[in-house]
C-alpha cells in the first residue's frame, strides 16, 4: 500500500489574490482549487499516460501506465439516483482507506469505483464488499448500469416513477452484473417522461420512457396566472394547440386538438397548468441505442418496440417481463461483442419480434432512420389513446 497520507488526512494551502480575499470574509471569491491537489501521487504522475486495461474479474479492472505503474478499480453498483446514505458512503470510504489508496470515484451512472494499487488488495476488497452485501461487477460484457432520472423526487414533468422501475428491473437482471456474461456491454436507462433527461432514448441498449399516452388538458382557472398561451402554443411540435380567447379577444388559456396531439409532453414542460390523468399514463420500451462508434453501424438511435405499458408500481411486473425477455433473447442469439442494436441490425426487425415473442410494434407506429426530435415517437394518431396497445403474455 502507498505510504503517503490518505486524502482525508492531508492539509492543503490556498493561495489567493492580493486584497481582502480570505475564507472568513469572502469565501465566494476564492479561486478554484486544482483537483489534482486531491489526487494520490500514482494518479497525478500518470495523468494522460494510461495505455492499457484488463478485466481481471467482472468487478476488477486493471489499468496500466506507460511508466509501468498499475492501479485497480473495484466497481460497486449504486442504488437508483445514487442515493447513498451517509453511513454507506462512510463505510465505502473506510474500505478505500483499508484496501485502497484512500480514494473513491463516483461515476456519472451513480456507481462507486474504489481504487487500489495492489491486485491482492483488489481481490480482498471484492470479497469484503460481497460479504457486506454490496452488488459488485459490471465491467466487460456485463450489465454496466441501470440509470434512472429522478422523476417525482425532484421533477415536475414526470408522468411515472423512474427510480422504482430501475430497482425492479435491476432485481430481475442482477445476475448479469457478475455471474452471467452478456454478448457485449449492456446499458439500461429509465426516464420518467419523454424528455429523457437521463439519455434514455439515444444512449442505451434498452430504454424505458414514461409516456403520458393522452392529450393534456389546460386548467383554465389559473392558466393565465402562471403561463403565457403563446409560449405553450409555440412549444407544440405538431401545431395541436390553439388559444382560448375571452369576449374581448384576449387569450387566457389554450385548447388541445385531440386528433393531432402526439402526447410528447412539451406543453407540460412549459407550464404546470397543463395536466394529465395519471391513471392513463404509462411507459414505452425502446431498444438498440448507443452513443459509441463501435459495431456495424456506429451510433444508433433507439426504436420503440413496446409503445405502451400501464403503470404498475411498485414492482412493475409486466415491464420487468418485457425487459428480461429482450435481454435473455439477445444473450441467447447474439454474437460475441455484438451490442443489442447491432444484433437487431443483423437479424432484422421481423426476426427480432419473432424471437422475443413481442407483438410487432410496427402495426402501431412507423420507423424512420432519419434523425428527428427525440421527444416525438412518431405515433399514428390513434395510438394516443391508451387502449390502443397493451402487451400481454401469449400464454
């Protein structure tokens, strides 16, 4: 182990400009502290020099520098929205002090990577994390993460609860994090509305997206107090919203033309005075997206394969069956190194729906290879009614 003091024990000096700029009097004027001040020497001296990596186990990744130095990262799968308790974070920091170099790395997906400079310590850390009940793994050809948006926790535009869906799906697929291998990297993202803030539509092998599945209704009583009709009208991508005017010709609210609305949620993003019936909202499932340039086609946009499923909190049984069926089918039929979107591109959509047993979504929507707004699912108008499509088990 490194002999240098742990990060939490170090003392750093702050150099400030001349004048009355002190932490006590003007903390907001302090210059930023270089993040390199917090790096252990093995990381600081090898910045930009890492040339190779090797997966030792699904939880341990070795990184090799051109200088010959090696570090090992042990990956801990985080809870939905990375909502760790203070006690859990303290425990992970203690493990980083005991087995590592005193440093943990939170990832954008909400996981935790604990860094050590000795392989034997990485294995000991893996065993200890497993003993404590942490889910570890996700390197290589495994399920890397299930990343939800915050949905109802902090967002006013959500139409369903993304974190609980991520938890239910994760419970069904946890074996793919470590025990079972997938053909390639697997990323799943969950968003509570078509805005897909978590990158669900364009950057994940499987995406679950909350869908209003209905035209919104304006609350005329307080619309004019919180909103501008012109702003809401301008937000609609299909021209389905018109102004309501009083006797003097002044616009005070809006009306939505049901036959044109695609339930994209853009007007709801503009004002809280547009409301949906929560009992009609649901989710859609998309597959095949990825942001990397690897594979047959490089970057791929997701396609909708299940246009609508009803909300079934807290365990979402139908949604879980659909997602698990897609993953299991891909695992059983794809070639090694073939991402889900590349697999579909090779076998075609006809074969995809045949192998998965899902109803052919193309009866209800049209696929397009041309880029377009991420929030517009290209539905036929009849699909804005929730009763138009429900997935059911054939048996």
